[in-house]
């Protein structure tokens, strides 16, 4: 197609095509008052012997008077070294990869060079149509709400940070299964500490304004909350033991929305973001998997929500996607499935006693806490929070019983704690103190020695062991 267009253009410039044998070469001649121009088009990978034969048989016979030759090599430049040495060949070009490069220049061939560059240049990229929406304020409203909620969290944090976050709406599976589905969205406004809040606020400030401009306010809100919802659902289904908060899932959803934009408008995205967008995504996803304590499933769920949600709602009038109905149907079905799995409680109700025991523990009703947490642990010993709360309940009730001079009761609680988790130094230390009070010195020494095995820096336990060893029979 390009050679046919070139032949037409050359004919319009006064060139005539001259038959040349072999079919591997095209030969054009233009007669001027004081000059005969000869333009040869051939394969740049042809051996120079073939070029020498062609020139001798088909080009040199036309040589008389002022004679000038130009050569265009197609598909390679192997023959260029031979052709540039011929003094009567004034100009040599090569065409590879959609561009024309001058190997041997001559000002007399400037018009032909511009024509070749025009014909063989890479096809012009059709400008992408995008719609930039007016700068919005939704991002700033979200930042303000997050700040107010964070200040309220700090004000209430004196009662224990985890308990405050659960009270304010953290993603906590037992409460979700007990009829509080809003906990799939309220974590978006909560943060576990100043650093967590500042990092998420900075990311929302950076990404939110861009997504508002590219998607519009309504679509931005949809992407933000839908991505956060999907991130919470994935965490609820796949990591039911975690208590999580933060807008990270929603922020990853905004990043997923920008990835959708870059897939739909790649040239514009490359101009706006370069490769930084993909680098930010990759780095954050990797960090989510390798740094302990980060809810990587929430991040991944949020990103998938932003990507699929972007495909479902699009960018606006200038983003026509024939298969959008399919994306909308797929994302709707996936969302409903995730919601059903998130809100459907386990077959065995171990989470009800767990929540009763946890709340009893917080109001210092230790007998009820132990009773309910033991019931929950018996029904499901694999849920780590149950074990954690039950250990706290045993330890606190043992301490209270010790203060009330109920040494037998304190001993029983400490032994239960050790049976549940042998590696707690506090249980062994307090049990050793109980044994001292009851005159059971050998057992006390054994417990303090176990404390030192678990915590060699415990100076008090070391002094007690040294004292017991000075006693008769020690």
C-alpha cells in the first residue's frame, strides 16, 4: 500500500517508472533541463553483488550528462555500506520500523526525502477523546469527615484503642454476623493511629482529586464506597479473625479506577502519569503482602472493585464500551455473592458467646467473661481472638482472686491459662508467687525458672530463684 502511494506521488512529481528485471527493485526516472534523476527502491538485505548486477544492467545504461541517483533501502541496511561508496549515488535512505533514516545525505534530494518520510512514517495516533470534569470538593469533604472521626477516636481512646474502634464500627466478624452489616462500610472512616491516618489522608488527597476530574463526582463516590465495601467483604470472608479499619481498600479502588482509565485511554494516561501509576500499584500490592499487620486482602479487594467498577460505570460520554453491560452484570453478581458470604454466619454459633464474653471482659465481669469465652472456645478453638480474650480473662480473674486472698482460685486460673498457652511468662510468675504464699517452695522455684527460660531479662524472677536456692533443700 505504501509503495503504491509512493509510485502515485512520484508520478505526480514528474517521475516515470522504468521496467526493471527481477521484480526485487523499482526504478523511477525524472528528466530535468540539466539533470536526470534516478530513484531506486530495493531490499536493503540483498547482497551487494545483486545490487551491482542490477545497477550495471538497469541503471548505468541511463547514465549520460548530469546524472544523479538516490536509493531507498527497505527492510534493512546491509547494502548501504556498498552503495554509499559509489560516488554518483548522491543519497541513500533506509526504511525500518515505520521511519525513514538518511544514511548518505544530499540537499538536492530534499523534496523526495520529505515525501518518503511522509509516506513511510508511523501512522499518526488518533487523538483520544477524554472528558475532564470540573474540580470537585468531594475529596475534601471525605478528608474532613475522616479527620473528625479520627479526633473522636483519640478522645475516646483512653478506654483501649481496639475496644474503641470496635465500638465505633470496625470490621469485626462476630458483630457483623450478629446483625450489624454496616460494619462493612464504617471502617472506611476509622484509622488505627496517627501514621495510618496521615498516610491514608495523603493518598486520598492525591488520588481523589484526579479521579474526580476523570470520572466525575457521582462515579467517584461510587468507586470509593464500592471499592471499600468489596475490600471489607474480602477481609470478612477470607480473614475472619482480623479486626480492621482504614480507607485503604477505598483508596486502592481509586487506584484501580485510574488503571481502568489508563487501559481505556492509554496515550492520555501515558502523558498524564507515565509509568508511575503502574509502579505505585505494584509497590503497594507487594508491601501489602510482605509487611505484617496490613490487610492485603482488603487492598486487593478494593483494587478489583475499582477496576471492575470503572468498567461498569465508565468515564462518561466519551468512553463508549460495547460490552459495558457484561461488566455491569459481572460486577453486580460478584458483589452480591461477596455480600451473601460476608453476612452469612457460620453454622455453629460460637461467635455469640465470644461477643458476650468480650463485652463482659470490658465491663470487668470476669466470671461471665470466662464462662462465655470458654463456651466459645469449646465450640471453635481455631478462632485466635477467642483464645486471646480467654487468656486475658484467666489472667485478670486470677489476679483478682489473689488480691481477695483466694489463692486456690488464683492457682486454678493461672493453671488454666498455662494449659491454654504455655508461653506466657506472666502466668508462670504469678503462679510462682501463689506457690510461695502457700509454702510450696519447690513448685514455686520451678515456675520462676520457667519465667527465666521465657524471659531471661526478668530480674525479679532471677532474684527469687537465687533466694530459694539459699534455703535448706533449695
